[in-house]
């Protein structure tokens, strides 16, 4: 992975932020991540395609879909979405990543409803932690979370951006134009004809870290979520319940807003967005306040809310 084309910026649009069932205010889970020219979709609950249009997103930019798990609230919007792309005249391939079973689910539904998809569907199933996709300056990683069904969390990870070589400074130190400049830029020290040594740190700016965004739902508190969110610029994490219902949350394979904030803290994330909110919380203020007590830089996602993230 080269960091030369790290965008260091992404725009997240929450399309659905409820759990289990939609409410009048919140649709079923889905979010779009725009990075440079590409658009990714994470989960695709029922109603996602309409939210996608309301958000003004361009279907032609959509290159990859990542599904966390096969519970209906996260995946049942996908067949209709794929059919609408067909009606819209899509000709370019679409990648779909998800847990084992995602291919059979999509193929079965599309066959039974007699949908004819003319563009290429590239289906990938992932049963363990791995790098699932690579692109220009970034990769997408997954790790299994801790839910009732097998469930994957994802992270978009950009490589560090190499620091620029200060050519004028290098020349002033006696480095001749040519291969030595390249070696310094690659992090090697060079020995001049005078016998003096020039270290890269003298002439190359420190590498800048790339963007990191993690998406973790549905899950109980999980060390795998911490690994995905390690030093992340943004962690998007489920907060299905408030902490007074922790027992209920864990029994159902979920976690609380306070626990999401603890994950963000332990991971060293810079910002936390809570999503996958139980329909029981018409007013999510208690979830936000209990999370902010642990991790102040927390927001609660709302449908069609957009977040700009910068490394
Ligand atoms: Zn769910
Ligand atoms: Zn679930």
C-alpha cells in the first residue's frame, strides 16, 4: 500500500441509525463513506436506497459495499438497492464484501424475484480478520466482532504519507543532485565524498499519518473493535442501549453508550459517533451524556447527518 495518494479526508453520511426496526426518525443501519472519487456503503438496511437519494449521493461513484452481518436490519435493503442500480443503467462492476452466507443470500433473493442484474457483482466472503480490499492509498480491514451472529467490523486505513525532501537544505549540506537524494527520501542515510554522513531526518519532513475510520456494529464490548479503532480519527460504534440496560444489551449481543465510549478511550480514537440506537430512545440525550462523561468528543448519529473527517 502506498501512501502517495492518501486523501487524509473522508465524508461520512449516516443513512440509517436505528436498530432492529425503523422509527419515524431513524431508518435501518447504513452509512456512506466518500473518499476522493470513491463511495463505499457500510450495511444496507431496508430503506437505504431512498436515503441514499435523499442524501444526494451518486450511485455511479459507489464501488464497494461492506456488510457487517446477516441480521435482516443490516442487509435486507441490498437486493432492492442492487435492482435499482440495474434500472439506473449501471454498467460497472460492484464489489460486495460480507460474512459467509452473503453471496447465497444475494443470489437467492435476486433469483427468486427474477431480477436480472446486467452489471458484474463481485461477491467476497470473509470469515476472519483480514485486509478485504485495497485501493489507491488505502485499504479496508475487517475483524470479527462479538455478536449473536457472526459479525464483521471494518476499518478504512490509509498508509502514512511520506514527508517531503527539502532539496535546498540537502544541497546546502553538500548532497549532490541524483541518486543520493532518492536514497534520503526513502529513509536511508548517505555518505558524501567528503566522508560526512547525512541522515534522512536532517532533510526529510516526518511522515504524516493517514486517515483511519472504524465501523463497529453489532457487538458486545470487543477487543477486536479496539484494534480496528486504534488511533482512529473517527470510530463509528453501536450504542444500542443506555448503561442501565447493560445486562439486556449483552444478552442481545450489543453494548451500551458508555461501553462504546470506553472502547473509544482505550483505542485512543479522536472522535466517536454513536449509532444503531434502539427505537426505545425517542430522545437519545441520555445515551449521549453517558458517553460524553467517558469520552467527551462524542456525537450521536442522526439520519442524513454528515461528518467530515480529516487525518
Ligand atoms: Zn443490528
Ligand atoms: Zn445484529
